[in-house]
C-alpha cells in the first residue's frame, strides 16, 4: 500500500508524464473507490465542473440544506461516527443513496474521507459494474449502493477501451493503456447506456410502512427500455456527456416538463375557462420526493387590470384541491407527515407520464376581460416549511413560475 501511495503522489504531481515512465503494472493505483472527484477532475475538467454544481455532488447532509435538515432531524450529526436512524435504530438507509461511498464502508462520519463528503461522486457510478435490482435474495429491499455490484479492479464506462489515439487532455495518458495510465478500464455499455445506471437510487424507496418515498415512481422507465434517463438528463454538451444532471433544482429543466394552454368563453353563468396541462416527460411531473408540488393559480381581471376573481386566496389545498398536483402521504389518521414516517398515500394528483389533463373553471363574476393561468413549482411543501423552514435558504422556499398563459375575452 505504501508503495502505491508514493507512486500515486509522484504520478499526481507530474500529471501523468512522470508516472508514465515509472509505472510498471496496471495495478499501481490507489483503491479505485477511494479516488476523489478532484483527482478525476484534474484531467476531466469540464465534467468535473458540471458535476460540482449538480445535486449529485451536493447530495449529502453536509451540503444539501433540505436533505441536511431532515437528516439531522431523523438521524443526527453527519460528522459523527456510529449514529443510527431514530426510528429503525439501524444504520441510516439515507446514506445508501445520498452518500454511497460512506455507506459501502459502513461509516456515518461524512467528513472522514473526500469520497464520503462528495456524495454521488465519480467513482460511485464509474466503479459500479452490475445492477442487481431492488430486491435482495431474501426478498428484502436493497437500495442505493446495496443495489449494485462494484469493481475494485477497473473503472467502468460506456465504451471503456482506450481509443488508440493520443488523448488531447494529458500527454501520454489514456485509460486502458496500461503502460501509461494508472487506471484500468472496462467497457460496460449494458449498465452505462441503460436506465439501470440510475434506478438503484431513483426508482423507489419503500419506507417501514410500505409507502414509496424519494422515488421517480412506477413509470414506464424500466431497466432496458427507452427513452433512457440519460437521454434527457445527460445530453451531449460541447462534445462530451454532460454531468450537470439538472432536475427539480434547475428552473430551465422544470420549465421543459409541461405544456400549459388556456381558453375562456362567456356563458350563461359566467366565464367558462379550460386549462390543459400536458406532461411531456417519461415520468410523473412533479416527480421524486413527495414534498415536490405544483400549484395552478387562475385569476380573472377587469378592464382596469384589477383582479376580480381567483381560484384560491390562501390555501389551494382546501379552496381548490384540483389545483394542487402532488403525492400526498399521511399517517394512519390522515395527517401530513415526513415521507419516511408515512403510512399511506392519501392522494396522488401528479401528472402521470405523458398525461394531458384538462381542468374546468366557471368564473361567476361580471366584467371579466382576461383570464390568466400560472403554474408554480415548489421544491418543498408548506408542512415542511413549517417544520424545517428556518434552516432553509430563501430561494429554496420560493415558488418557481413554470409556465403561464392568458386568454382575453372579446
Ligand atoms: C491522467 C489523466 C486522467 C485522470 C486522472 C482520469 N482520467 Fe479518465 N480519461 C482520461 C483520458 C485521456 C481519457 C480518454 C481515453 C482514451 O480515449 O483513450 C479518459 C477517459 C475516461 C472515460 C471514458 C471511457 C470511455 O471511452 O467510455 C471515463 C468514464 C473516465 N475517463 C473516468 C475517469 C474517472 C472516474 C476518473 C477518476 C477516478 C478518471 N477518469 C481519471 C484521462 C484521465
Ligand atoms: C450518476 C452517475 C455518474 C456520475 C456521478 C459520474 N458519471 Fe461519468 N458517466 C456516467 C454515464 C451514465 C456516462 C455515459 C456513458 C455512455 O453513454 O457511454 C458517463 C460518461 C463519462 C465519461 C465519458 C465522456 C463522454 O463524453 O461520454 C467520462 C470521461 C466521465 N463520465 C467521467 C466522470 C467524472 C470525472 C465524474 C466525476 C466528476 C463522473 N463521470 C461522474 C455516469 C456518471
Ligand atoms: C448512488 C445513488 C445515485 C445514482 C446511481 C444516481 N443518482 Fe441521481 N441523485 C441521487 C441523490 C441522492 C440525489 C439527490 C440529491 C439531493 O437533492 O440531495 C440525486 C439527484 C439527481 C437529480 C437532481 C434532482 C434535483 O432535485 O434537482 C437528477 C436529475 C438525477 N439525480 C438523475 C440521475 C440519473 C439520470 C442517474 C443515472 C445516470 C442518476 N441520477 C444516478 C442518487 C443517485
Ligand atoms: C423525456 C425526458 C426525460 C426522461 C426520459 C427522464 N426524465 Fe427525469 N426529468 C425530466 C425533466 C424535464 C424534469 C424536470 C421536471 C421535474 O422535476 O419533474 C425531470 C426531473 C427529474 C428529477 C428531479 C426530481 C426532483 O424531485 O427534483 C429526477 C431525480 C429525475 N428526473 C430522474 C430521472 C430518471 C432516474 C429517469 C430514468 C428512469 C428520468 N428522469 C427520465 C425529463 C426526463
Ligand atoms: C433509494 C435512494 C434514497 C434513499 C435511501 C433516500 N433518499 Fe432522499 N432522495 C433520493 C433521491 C434520488 C432524491 C432526489 C430526487 C428526487 O426528488 O427523487 C432525494 C431527495 C431527498 C430530499 C430532497 C432534497 C432536495 O435538495 O430537495 C430530501 C430532504 C431527502 N431525500 C431526504 C432523505 C432522508 C432523510 C433519507 C433517509 C431517511 C433519504 N432521503 C433516503 C434518494 C434516496
């Protein structure tokens, strides 16, 4: 081991060239699963920078304020060794997905090693060699790092092989060319070019009461089907596969999800208005964690542009339930609870994959000249803001305007 570290330091210092002359065998590298993103990033700069901004790099309780607040409440201090889940009394399951390299080594002290603190880091994915599904041999649930087999011998990737060309990044370096590169490399397209690369952490998590949480949900997106997750979430940007992985935290990505259209007509009883929401995604919208939600706001204006009617004033959930799109999980008595403590799904009003939904509104007032529809996305719901809101930065609590449409009456 000592010899390996010394060689590694020499290699890192000389960025490949020096090592190229001193390396004798392909096994002269530190354990692959302990290589930090910064070290990969020394060569893969663009990918490193994209990843650094992504929620994958910010997935642990040390960095993500929303997950961090909930983790501290349900588990404890992410810098302490030996903390357990307060409900199960066991090793915190959260880490299997939010800090997979720590979970693999059974640690809960997330600042102990760079790869722990980096969350879903380069080697989390690029040492995964096989997806085993979410069910263990004994029928129990296995998620996150537990759902995969990892390789200690070779980095895994879509193509794997050294392409034989002199790489532009670092003179003399190239995976798969054992004489010049410390990292052996294996081609693994069956994992890397399929949704299985993501499903171990993203398909679903069943809590102790059998309720699915932190999930993309039951969708048509299986292991071997298309479109793959990568086709939307990892596009080719500037000639390489982007690792920015935009999702709910990215306004531009959220705005792609839906087509909103609106019509309004005068009738006997008032203005008849129809709002259509069409989900363009291969999964639910909103998706993922149950506290994500959408709120549709309808307003009617008079000739002076004053609002003379709206579908809700304070609480859309009670005043106009159809305007709230979310997975509502509750305790057995129907009270809203944290997803991990939920015992039933009270309602699922999210738009399903590909769904087009029309909502009708009768606006029973005189003098309407325009009707407006606005769709807002919230990363966290009201209940959570009441519980942990003081620990969350303002922008995370602010509704995002996803889409708007206006119809004028003759
Ligand atoms: C010394 C510079 C260097 C370092 C450090 C480095 N790489 Fe690479 N990597 C390269 C080069 C150069 C290529 C292109 C190789 C080629 O085409 O032959 C490459 C290619 C790859 C590929 C694409 C292989 C394929 O064809 O599918 C992946 C994935 C990859 N690296 C991951 C990593 C990861 C993960 C790390 C950190 C553990 C890392 N690399 C560290 C230089 C480096
Ligand atoms: C969430 C899993 C995941 C993480 C984390 C991840 N990668 Fe990748 N990486 C992929 C997938 C999937 C591909 C695409 C494979 C394909 O289609 O051939 C890929 C492709 C690559 C490639 C090939 C370049 C290209 O244009 O296709 C390189 C190099 C690479 N990754 C390096 C890294 C580095 C460096 C990091 C950390 C900074 C990293 N990856 C983090 C999943 C991941
Ligand atoms: C080891 C587990 C793991 C793997 C594998 C993984 N992810 Fe993730 N991913 C996470 C976690 C955990 C988060 C949430 C981070 C947070 O918000 O705290 C996340 C976040 C995301 C987000 C951003 C969500 C947001 O709120 O903005 C997207 C998009 C995403 N992942 C897509 C993918 C895709 C596509 C793949 C496969 C190529 C993949 N992930 C593989 C664990 C994983
Ligand atoms: C047709 C394109 C498309 C495909 C295919 C797709 N997604 Fe998405 N995904 C999106 C868009 C657009 C959003 C943003 C809207 C939203 O957050 O619901 C999104 C959102 C997400 C989020 C953010 C959830 C959150 O709570 O912040 C995650 C995670 C995610 N997708 C993972 C996946 C995974 C995993 C797959 C494959 C099983 C996949 N997606 C397939 C387009 C796609
Ligand atoms: C099976 C994998 C998995 C496990 C286990 C898991 N999560 Fe997550 N979690 C995710 C993924 C993936 C996302 C991000 C995308 C989404 O919304 O689905 C996420 C998102 C979150 C978010 C939202 C973060 C944000 O920035 O908006 C919170 C909070 C959260 N998880 C808390 C927890 C807690 C607390 C635990 C443990 C009790 C836990 N999760 C266990 C996969 C998991």
